């Protein structure tokens, strides 16, 4: 049967890619919802598929019984992430603890730009925390620290390192004669950040210690099963929102912001750039704005209740530790909004290869969730399970 007037184009998102077909939309029914298909092949009758109302959770449960090891989400990782320990040679020395601030400030002015990012390494560590290779550099009559100077690739010459330390050595010699301090030595250090806290401990053993920052920098290999179940419920809600948006003539893109501590949906939104005539009214931007409105109301009421208090309580970032679940890979603008508001985790269903700001193969390849030039990172997970029927939008659209 040929598609009738009013048919809509639908995209099937699956682990095998994106398949597009003309979808004969059944008459509107308030009980009708999108579903996850149990088969990766396209149905013989799209109308029959639409009529078969199957919840995300029920479909996934049946699928997982057939393959208990199957996971429905895959992590979108940084190209810099490594699973094996790689080492780089670095210059280090031992300094008096009381001189740490002045030495670090001095070297900051002297050192060239390092070709290796050493931000994941601890700059100063206690003597006992570093396994000395060879002679032990320790001043017995004062508190000392081991200082990471730079990589050998940044300054290959030992004489140049000694020159940089010379003024500090002379200053120290005037106060205490100890020639074991400010002696440059070569150490091995992890070249890349660890992916997990356990890996951080393992990689620090016998090398220069890694500075573990905790969440949201923690990278886990797979989502816990209870998290997967929760996100499938949230996806059901997203699909209901996209259907409602499509019926109302809006772009079928939807977003939720949830509190992982309470499982509460803090805010939900659909793309309204059509009805509002506002090109910035993406679902993610609107959802974050709704959180802002709630936070403003809370702070105003809190301020009223605490007028007698001299100092107002400290305020956290807008979406600190909240999670964002959305239908399509966010564009660069929305991704930066997540950075600024301190979202801790992003989950999305469909890649946007021409406009996305997350996956390194999308758009200009910004990879905003892991970009080391930014001051915040967040975990990102993409749907990789059974087929989800989404309304089709142009892949060049900024979602």
C-alpha cells in the first residue's frame, strides 16, 4: 500500500547504523507510542509495526534474556583515552617544602610549552610517595618534596634544567648547605590519564603518581544494569515527547534533565524553534533554562527565609551532578551549555554526523565533553541497543 497523505519519514537507530524508510503513520491514537523493535530487520508492514505497542523496558528485558551479556549503551570516549599504561620520561627534583611555591612560580616562567599534557600528574608529592630509582634524594633535617619539572621532550638538556634551578639552589645554599637538593633526575611517568580510580592506583605504582580527580572525570567501561534500566524508562518518556512535538508541528527532538540521586525528572523540553521563531530554542537549551528558572525561584525563596543571615550559603553550579538524556547528539552550542552548567553525564540516542558537538567523528570533531582546553568534562553514552524508531530530521540540523 503506498503511503497516504501525511506520512512521516522515520529513522531507525540501531547498533548496526541508521536505516531510513518511509513510514506509513497510523491514525493518531493517544495510546500509541514509539517502540524498540526486537528485530534489526525492517518490518514488512510499517503500519503493523506502529500498531504493535511495545514498551522500551519490556522489549529490552526480552532481548537481554536471550543475550545476558548484551549492553544497550556504548561510551563515547576521547581519542586520548588509553587502556594500557604508556610512560614518558620527565625531569624531577627534590626541594624544601617551604620553597615549593617560589620554585613552582619560578619554573613556570622559565619552562617552554610542554608537548605532553602533564595535568593528570601530581606536581608535588611527598618523598615517601615516589619510588626513587637509584640514589635516594632526601634531606634528613628538613621537610622535602619531590617536584615534577617537565617532560624530557620539552627540555632535553640536563644543563638547561640545572640552569633553571641554579637561582633556587643558590638561595637554598645561603640558608642551609645541602647539596642533595635541586638535583635533576629522570623519572618515568604515565603519559595519559587513567580511566578509572583503580587504574590510577595501578599506574601510579612505581611511576610518578597520577592526580585522581574523581567524577565526572571517572571513565567506566560499562553502565551498571540498574542505570541502563533507568535510562530506558527515560527514553520512553523522550519518545512520548517527540511524538507530541511532531503532532504539534515542532521538530521532534526532546531532552530530559534528571537528578541521579532521586531519579526525579527535574526538567523536560522539546525543540520549539519553529513555533517560537527563535533559532536558539533547542530542546537542550530550553531544558537547562527550565532548571535555571527553578533554581532562581529556590534561591529567591531561600534568600527571603534567611534575610537575617549575614553570609548567604554557597551556591553550586546550575546543573552540577545532574544528567541530561536526549534524543539526538547535541550541537556545539548545546554541548557548551552542558559544560557551563556542569552536567555530569550525557546520554543520547542518535548521532548527528554533520552537526554534532560530541562524537569526534561528528561535525568539526569538537568532542566537547572531553576537550582538554575546557575546564569541565562529562561522561557521554550513546544508545547502542535494539532499534529505536525516531522521527527523521536532517543530519545537518543543529540538535
